């Protein structure tokens, strides 16, 4: 039998002793009012195991228990209603399982019905008809009448003696918890009891000097006030303390990793820019670099010369010319007698990079090779050998590059394009491809709000290309309903007559495997009718085609043999066909904002005016309509990413799944609390500057806390 219960049976006083002495790291079943059943619910549903876990389960809102509505004031619009009045006239209605209980609640201003569908006998036993109660619940309107279903009810005398705080906490609970009688109210009671049972001084989790300097509320007081606020002001101060602490530790951890890496990981020093770079720059560069391109090349170049491993994010909106930068950086590596690798998330993009680079670097006498999932065995074998004996200078490919069989003679740099499509683990594997870790540059066009980049990329150095090549016109974006397809077709014909090309993109229908490509297939049929041969030719591209078919289809479009490319989102990232000027996105409301932005980025890559047409049916969800509107209003990737985050919350933004936050945030929200996070980052930076390995006694508490919060990152594991 359970230790705790076997003890109480013999010596009941132990219960009391335990209850007054629980430690923060004790299991919650030792708490008054919990017991093994509820403890199991806490563990299963909320991952709450210890007293400390429980204290960090914060209310999601507070009810103002000093505010009472009169019955006449009650509407269904309020979040909740608290009212004082008499409950009487209980009636059982309905039959059998559909039976329910009603009662009338009244005060001097009027009366409403109360309804119970569950726990009927409990209510009948515990509520005395004719007495005054305080009720709490959400009003709803049914058949023109206002009523309250399943209100909480408490006798007025009991209510008055119990409520010690005006703001009563509400806790989120799951259905399963409610069924196990672990509702918000019960949690509140357990929380009350817990605060009585723990030592009054909660051990601090921040150094004393920080609490003093930043005038933070001590932890014990903050925890109490977050659950049972004395008033609005203490609640705010308490929340600030907890939020600050969470974000501060996120940043301290990231910066610590970044510093640690800089100190520990030696990297290859690329001492010169080398002949290849100079030759290309002087003789082969097809256009003047933008100032932004020049600046980031310089930043990267300096980084590569330090002898430390470079871990840098190269951020630049779609079409800003990241490929060229990547290429020139690889030339620096080759010029220093190293090999370079460029990794892309799709085969189409890898092939395109391969072709672009092969063409641009044609005069330099380099051995550039391609490796993808569909490379033939014989070719692979040969390639593996050439990589090992060093005859390959630049390798371009998909995640096939990561595989262990791919061994380099002397890999100096890895560039990862559209890095948000790769996982951290995948990228980390590239670290092992040489004796010292090669330099890593990750590129992304998915702009993410600054607040997010502080965490997602908080441990990387960042270079930003904030300028588009000259002559680019903004892509004109319009929304059209499906019924307006004919004019759209007509517009396409006009552009095609001018020699331009068109993408038409369909969403994948993910719910059903069979119909995955249904939209595309249906669409293709009508497009083929509207654009018949021999005047028009159409390319098709989707994920289920064989690699060779894909390549052929893409080639025909790149060469201009086909004028229309009907595709799924396989063309979403990276694809570069400057002559394509129209992007038509079908069922555009089914795409997320960053996807729409990426797709739109496929046009507007040359000097010609380009267009993006978002097609939808008349029926649009509110969010879908908002997304379409944002797209027609702005071309600015950063603005779009911010709107995206507002609509979806930070967790869902593409590329942020590996959010850089190694623990669940309990109180902080990285969007709402961006400023606090910046503050936390600055403070963390100061601390690490003065005490890089946190070895001063006053900072020991920081290390202890981080180890506890983030046990998995204790090995200082590399994040690239
Ligand atoms: P992204 O940053 O989206 O990967 P790309 O590297 O594909 O963009 O470049 C988009 C287009 O811009 C390509 O056709 C490329 O050749 C062209 N480009 C890049 N840099 C310049 C420049 N400095 N001047 C003019 N065109 C450029
Ligand atoms: Mg690109």
C-alpha cells in the first residue's frame, strides 16, 4: 500500500505534520486535498508532479469576487456572472437520462432560471430551497430567456467567511479532470491549502542582487499573489516578476550557449578571400552587388577569419539575392583549400542551385557536384570517392548530404538554404563532417518578428539583407473570387502574349490521401481547355511525380517552352524563374500567411511588373479573409510575419517549431512580452560579460536554476 496512507492509518497525527511541512520537491499526493487519484490526474493531464510544479500552474484569469450583478443586469454577454439571491422552487423535468433539474433564482430586481443536467442529486442534497446563495456562472440565452447552466452556489455566510481575496483565480482544466472532480474551484482550494503547508519563505530562484537592482517581488510573495492577488497592483508586480524570470532564463541559456561555443569551438580560419572569389568578383559577376549584399559578405568574411566556428543566420526577404551571397562565401572556402556544401530542402531547389552555380562559375574551373535522393548508385559511389579525395570543390544537394556515408576530405563550410525546413538535429549532423566543425550559415527568407528571432535564433549571429536588387517593382496583389476566373484567364493570355509566364498553385488536401491532388487535377482540366495547344503549353509539378519527371517539367518551364506551371506548393521555396510574372494561388485562404508570401516571392524576380492573384470562393472564414487582406495590402515580409504571429500565435509560425525555448513558458508570452524579453536579454548579457562562466558565488544560483529548468541542455549541446 501507498506509504502515505499506511502511515496515516496507524498514526493520524502524521497527516497534520506532513501538511504543515511539505517541501517544494515533494510529490503532490502529500498535499491536503489531493490524494493519489487527483495526483494521477495532475500528472497525466498537466504534468504536475511536485509541489513546485503545482505552484507554477497559474490561473488564466481572475474573477472579481467583490462584484455582484443584480438579476436585472444579467446578460449572456458577460464572461461570468456573480449574483446574490434566493434559490427556490426546485423542479425535476424530463424523463430518464434526459432528466434535468431547474430552480428559480431571484433578488429584488427579478428572477432567472438555474439549470442542472448533471450532479442532480448532489444539488438537491446541498442547496436548501429558500436560502440566500451567492451564485457564479455564465449566463446563456435559451428560447428568449436568460438562464444559468450549472452555476456554482455557495451559502452567503460561507462565502463571506472564505473569500480572503477579491480576485479569485480560475484554472484551466480538462474534461477528464472535471470528471475526476478536479475543477477550477478544487484546484483553488488545493492551492490555498498548499500555501498554508509550505514554508513561508520560498527559496529564491534569482540572485539577491538582481532582485534588489531590478526591484523585483520576492518569489514567495509573487507566487502567492499570482494565485491569490491582494489587489490589482500586486498581481501586476507578481506577474512581472515571474514573466521576467522566465524570459531572462531563456535568454541567459541562449547567450550562454552562444558564448560557450565561441570560446570552445575552434573553427577553421579562412585567412584570405582567395583567388576564386577575386576572379569571380572581377570577371564574372553578372551584376553589381547591392549594398546589403556587400555588407553581409563582409560580415561573414570577417567571421570566417577569426579561427572560431561561425554560426550565422543570413536573413533576407524573398528575392533579395541570398544565393549569390552563399555562392561567393563558398568561393572563399574553396580559395582557402576547403570544400563547401550547400543544402536545400527540396530536390527542385537543389537542382536549381546546382544549375545556377554551374553556369555562373563556369569560367573558374571548379568541380561542382549535385547529390539528391534520386542520385543513381553508380554516380553516388563515384561522388563519394571524389568527395573523400578532395576533387569535389562544391557539393550541392538535399538532406542526402547529411547521411553518414557522405564523407568529405576537408569540408570548411555548410550553407543551409531555407533553413526553417530543416530540423535542428539534421543540421547538427553537419557539425561532424570534419575534424573541427565546419562553419555553418543558415539562410531563410521567412522573416520572423524580432521578438521571435531573439529566441529562435538567439544563439546565432545574424546578418540581414534588407535591400532588394535594383529595378524590382512591387508585386501587385489582388483578390478574385472563383466566379471571376474568366477575366483572370484573359489577363493571363495578355501577359503570355507579351512573353511572360504564369504559375498556378493548388493546395494539397491533406485530410484524404486519395484526393490529395484533386484540386490540382480538376484545375488542370479546365486550364488545359482554356489554354489549348499548340498555342499554349503547360508544365505540371507535384510531389508524387518521379524526380526525373519533375526535373523535366521544371526544365521546360525554365526554358520558356511551357508558359504555364500548374503546381502544388513544391515550388513554394526558392524557385527562381525571373520571366514568370503571374502567380495565381487557388484556394488561397487555405494557405498560411508565410506560405502565401513565399509563393508570391516566386514572381517579381525580374524587372517586369509582376502580379499575384489570390483566388477564393465566396465563403471565407474570418481568418482567411484577414490573411487575404493583409496580402493585398503589403509586400513587406516582416509586417506579414508579425500579422501572422498575431493570427496564429508564436508556436505555429513556420520555422519556429524549434523555438529556442527549452521549457514550457508558464506565464510569459513571447509576443506580448517582447519588451520584457529584450530587457531580460540585456541583463543576461551584462551578467555574462562580467562573469562569462557564471563562476562567481553570487551567480551560482543561476547555474543551479538553469540545470533544474533545462536538464537536457546541461551538456551544452551544439545548436546550429
Ligand atoms: P533569394 O534571396 O530569395 O534566395 P535569389 O538568390 O534566388 O533570392 O535571387 C533572386 C534573383 O535576383 C535571382 O534571379 C538573382 O540572380 C537576382 N539577383 C541577385 N542579386 C542581384 C543583384 N545584386 N542585382 C540584380 N539581380 C540580382
Ligand atoms: Mg533562395
